[in-house]
């Protein structure tokens, strides 16, 4: 018996919708458009932090790792940081080791680094020529100031001379910083190395006074193991995430001193907050417009079906039955429109992400039931007031044509 009632109810709802397809298509389109924009914006909303974080990484590293005191950063420290942060959050992690050498009896500084990671950290550097590679140990990049001072161009060669680390250590037990090495007179020249210029670095900053080479080559050249003076990290994280990470590093590894680049992370959080507020505002506006569209459609449906409703009442139909039928039509509209909109919304979000950020996004499976529920709820809420008009319809008055 209950099954028969359900079948009859569904048949009445579906047949009513089919008979009024031309009018209801407007409401369905409004729901489809609303669901498309809502699901698309929500997908973008949850993907914005990662997308925007990657965009901000083009402005340089946002976390600097320094050694405490006279210590150096070891390879074990570097591996510890990589494991702690996680490869999925690291855009670039470039260690730097600074070593003083002589060119034409004048002191210069070689910055040994992982050139691939340095490029990820510093895409804003203007490079005349190209970036170096670890597989090309004889090729280096030089700063613009050095290029002007030594009159070097792309393809030119120059020779550096210096003292090996082992013999420096014999002369003194202290590990000298780059500034201290500049003040020292390196008298004994224990190695000589010829380099080829493949890139000239222009940044407007201190980088223009360095020679950039592969750090493994530099370690081998001075007969020493890996020991970095600083690590520049480009990490996908907001200000709070960087603070938590810095606290964890300081707590677990007292040899390291993390320093977040606050100005960069604060700017990222401000922009992110404004974008999220904009997405929220647009979403609310879309939901309101959808509700208005459904409301007007349902009002028109109730108005044009007054005689049909009056006849049903005259035959004994109760108000709650008629209201349930009309609300069922609204639920059906919300379900059909939201199902179509949720998939169109993902396509919308995908296009936005590809055109704005240049990368694809993942489909959020959990968004399907949420979107369907939200738009069924919106449709029901928008239908309540028009459907309540059923209670004001008096069969005798309507059927008499008054």
C-alpha cells in the first residue's frame, strides 16, 4: 500500500513537471547556473591557498635557515629539513656555501649551491644566458657587477685560485664567514680552477657580486665535505604555518635558526584573505539570485494551477498533500539542476585554474553531495512561501470563476 502511494506521488510530480517543462526550464537553468558557480567557486576556494602559495613563490624564499653560532649546516641537517617539511610543500630548497677565491689577485666570493633548487627559489632573477646544471661543474653564472669589473661575457672563461679547506684549518681552528674571509690575505694558492661563463645574473641586489657554482663541485675543489652557511627555502605555507614550522625546527634541532620572511608571508595572507572574501560574497549573491528565480517560478506555477488545486481540494485532497506535491516538484528541480551544475562547476574551476594559475586541479568528490543538498534546500526554502498560497485557495470561489 505504501509503495503504491509513493509510486502515485512520484507519477503526479513527474507528470506535472513534464506538462510545465517550458516554464520550469527557467528555474532549472537558474539552479544549474547557480550550482555551476557555487561548486566552481568552492573548488577554487579550497585550491586557492596552494595555487596562490605557488604564485608567491616566484617572489623568492619565504623561510631562511641559519646555523647557530659558529656552526655550519650539515647534510644531515638538510635531509632532516626535507623530511620535516615534506616534498609536497617544498617548491625549492637551496643550500648556499660561500668561499673566498682570487681572480687576478683580487678576492671574490663563490656561492656554491644546488643550481636547480636555486632556480626554483628565484625565478625572478634576470639571467642573461642560462642557469647552470650540476652536470656541468665547469660552467658558472656570475653577477652583473663581476661581469662589468672583469669585462666578462657569455662564453668567456676565467681562472680562480684559492686555498683548500684542509690547509685553512691547519692555520686556524676557526671556520671563517664570507665577510671574514674577504679581510684575510690568502697567500698560498693551493688550487686553480678554470670556469666558463654561461649566465650573467642581474637582480639589483647582493647577488650581482657573487659567482654561482655547483656546491658539490665547490666541496670537491676545496677538499671538504658539505657544510652550508644558509639554506633558502621556498615553501607552500601561510604565516601561521611558517611560524609553526619554525617553532618545530627550533625545538627539535637547536643547531638551526629558522627565520620566516614576514613581509612576504603577510602579503600572501592579505591577498588570500581578500580573495576568499570575494569568493564568499559572489557565492552568497549567486545563492540569493537562484532563490529569487525559483521563488518567482513557483509563484507563477501556483497562480496558473489555482483551478487544478481547487478541484483537488473539492475532491477531498488535503492542504498538506497538495503542499507536499509542490515541494516535491521543487526538490526534483533542485536535484536535477544541482547534479548538472556540480560537474559543470568543476569544468569551470578547471578552466579558471588553467588560465590564471597554469595548472590543473583535482575534482572534490565530497562536493557532489554538498552541492546537491544545498540546492535542494535552497529550492525548498524558495518554494515555501509560494506553496503556502495553496492554503488561501477556496474551491467554491475559484471554481465559480471569481
